[in-house]
């Protein structure tokens, strides 16, 4: 696999950094090179939290990058904040429940994809697994890690919580699967191409 | 030394966690510190690890105190270290100066943040001048600029040995990106790689009597006579210069036929490495030169790279407004190669930035 660059962005507390860390660790456990860096300092003061993750089969250079292969914006503010990381080859993903104006969306993108992640989390699962749906979506879009590796990484990160409450395990795995399907479906249907 | 790591093992960790583990396997006895972002987790990890291995930790009231307690601790024969950043690095220059004056084997990990003043808590390469030549002395220090977690691990182990072998203060110069990012690291016990750790030794209360078989230690940071100070500084400078060749480290790629040499240090050198590969693939003869030690500086090696390549231009890329450039210019004074610069103080530099700059100046 060649270099894949992903930017995840959302509000503090949405779990953006947690899923970035789990994804990077899952890739590392599959003997890939991975590099994850949070932007830090501002999110605790009310800014948008961004995670930069890179996957490769060779050594990764600079920790940040110019344009991402996939950008996922998890809040309305995050859409405009991350537009700069979207280039002609970028899949730009956001929640189609957001009220965003045309000018907030990136000017350049390979595809802009809206997925019903928040609605699905709230209605079918639980708001707390919203970020895991997004993690599933990233896997569906990029194949940076296998579904099983992602499950293993979730287990190793949250296993101690799953032990206390086995329903949580099921909920998280279900969210991961729904997110993956959601992204695969969106890819098949197409979206706004080359806007 | 206890077998801490077991068989060499791969892990996926932050740079700060890397630093704490490296100090542990290097046999550090004690850390003194005061919290400041982005190095806090070095303290956090150390305080979790230290009690399990009989090592110590003290949080002092500020960085001045942290620096001086390290100065005291090493004199008693303890392998002690500290870690800081930004304004904390400014405060520690006074104790670091004492370490230069008294030839104390101190090790400090610096994770650069944005400046001046409190700047940002994130990242920069703006503590180069401060770390190489800070204090009211002559820069008699050893400064390793790391580019990866493996560097942080390897150079902390090496740094302790250089400090205790040569008795010059040693600095591991990282940055906020390296501190906070996660990437693969191979951890090992130094002994398993054939690295013998220099045993710490007391500088005070040593055995024997002066005039009866042992020389005085001369642990002094103040002199009443100008001539006395002059003599000491000249002696230390001569010893430092004599060691330069054995301490200097650098990395060089594709300089043999380069039209332009890209000079960078620390985490920026990773982007420079990628940029050179991409430029070469496009038929542009770019070379890569990275000083690993910023003090002493690999000036002979850089002059040699310039001479053998016949390069017309040297592009200096750094996340500061000319700190590496000033250091480099004084070290290669007299060279006529044209120097171009890519200064991005307080923000990262990626291959894209370097490639664009190279194309705009060639």
C-alpha cells in the first residue's frame, strides 16, 4: 500500500483523537508504518480538534501534510476548518445532517460525500458510538486497516470497559460495521464529483 | 543493569514516552523537573516507571531549581536528568551555564515549542540558538537534534554516555511534534547492542586526600581573579575542540553531484529527505545534508559536501527565522555558495514546501 493521508476533525470530546490513535495502532499491528499526530493546545480552549494520520509501507516523512486523501469533518465548524486539506484527489466526508453553506465546502475535492452518521448513531445505536461509526467509515473508504484489525484494536483499547459491560462491545462492533457499510454505499452511489 | 526491555521489541508510542523509556534503560537514577508543555509526558511516564525500578523523581518549584538540583545530583554521583521547553529552557540556562563551568555530566531533553515568550505549546525549531549557545558562556555543550523516535531513544542512551565520559552537558533537542506524535520505535537494552553504559561517579567526597595521591576536583563556578577564569575557559575550550571530531555526527545523501544542497535539522530533515527523492525523480539534482550534532557542528563535513558537489546553492529550511542559518553561516564562513532560505517559524515544513522553494530558486 502506498502512502495514505487522513485528516479527522471535530469538536473536543467527540472522540476524534481516540479513533485516530486506534486506527494508527491497528495499522501498526498489521506491520505497516503509521504516524499519528494530534493538533493540541487549542482544542481545550474551544477550537476544532484535528488528527493527522498517515499509513504507508515505507518510512513516513513529515508528521503533517499538505493535502489529505481523506478528510472527515465531524462538526459544522470542522467542515470549513478542514477545507484547506482537501485537494483534487481528496475524498471529503461530512455528516449530511450538518447545515453548511456551499462556500464552507472545499473548493477542490475528488468527491464530497455526505453520510448520515449522527442520525444513525442517535436513532439506531447510541450517541456515544458516533466516533466509532466514523472510524468504520474511514475503513470503508480507504482500507487502511482490515475490519478484523480494527476490531482487535478496539478490543485492546476498550477491552477493560467491555469486560464490565459486554453490551458495549457489541454496540461498538455494530457501529464499526454500520460505518463501514455507510461509506461503501456512499462510494458506490457516487456523490458530488469534482466540484 | 536489570533486564528492562527483554528481547528488543517494537512499540507504537509518543516521543515523550520514548524519552522516559530511554532514560530508564540508560540507567538514569533521578529526574528533576517542572511541568511545561509539550514535554509533560516525559515526567508523567517517568513517575510511573521510576518507582518500579528504584529510580527517583522530584518536582521542583520552578525550572531554575530543576536545573540546579540536577547540577547537585550529578556531583553526588547520580545519573540525573531534566526535561523542559520554551520559557523553561530560558530559565534553565543559568544552571546549564553552571554545568558548563563545572564540567557537570548533565543531560537535558528539550522539546521545542513556539516562541518568543510563551509562544505556542505546539512546535518550533526556535530553541536552537538558546540550546547551542545559551547562557553567559561559550557554548561548551553537546547538542543532538533528533528527527524520529528512534533518534530520541538512541541519542538519549548515547547522550548519557557522552556526558559521563567527557563531562560536558548534553542536550537532546526534540520538538513538540516529536513529543506528541506516535510512530514505531524499537526499544532495546543498551547492553544487548554491545553498548556499555558509563557508570556514574561522584565528583565530591571522593576517596583519597589532596596532596596525598589525588588531584583536587576544582568544582568551581566563580573565580576571584580574571586570569584564573581565563585559564579555565581556555583549557575547557581546548579540550572541547580536541573532542569535536569524535563527537560530530551528520547525515548526507545525494550530495556527490548535487546542484542544490538542502540543509535542515531535526524533524524537518524528514521532509527534506522526501523532497530530495521527489526532486531527483523529476530530474533535479538535489542533495540532503543534516547536522545531527548542532554543537559541535559538522562544519568540515558540510564544507566537503559543498566542495565535492560543486553545488551552486544551499537551501536552509527550518521552523525558525534563521537560527540554523546563523549557526551554519558562522561555521562555514568563507564559503561562496549562495545561501537561500525557507523560514517557517513555529510551523511545520513538509516536502511540498521544500520542493516549491527549490523550484523557485533554481
